C-alpha cells in the first residue's frame, strides 16, 4: 500500500462517519458541507548516511482539514474541533512525523488547517509506512 493510501485508510478508520476523506490532491474538493480531510504525498527524498544513499525514502505528506465557510465564530469552532479530531488520529501513527500545522484558507476560500509531515518508507515495507 502506498504512503498516501495508508494515511487515507488510517484517517477513514479513525475519524467519525461525519467526515469526508479525499485521498488525493484536488483544487476543488466540491461542496464542503461536513468536515473534509485531504491527504496526499507531496515529495519523495532519498535518505543518505554520509555520502551513501540508502534504500529508505522520506515522503513528504500534507493533510488539509477543511470546513464550510459561514463567516462567523462557529466556523472557527468547527475548524478547531475538526483539527483536534484529525490530530487524535494522526498522533498515534508511528510512521508519521508531523512538523507544522498552519491556519490558512484552502484555495483562498475555505477555512483550513494545513498539516505537513514526513513518512519514512522503503522497499522492505513495499511502500507501506512502518507501523
């Protein structure tokens, strides 16, 4: 299973059914009528030990947490609640290291948190993150 697929599967399994998980990048997530989470791989960098390249890779991943925009404090409440629910799923994943979380707007229109992290993977795990 790929890094992206494993991350999406873990989010689907761990989040309530009231969430929608999109396992790929998209500029248009469609109508966001419930908390929506996008998860995907952004980079792949070979790890090295000194001057020697290893068979291990570091995959950069992004997870976006989106909510509908109602232009009031209930939007912020819903976004913060969704963020903490997503983090409750991500934190126990031993294969994922979250590095930054940024409050932003997705495509300049939807309130969002962007979560950036890394996953170490390699051929011995058949591209499946270590658990």
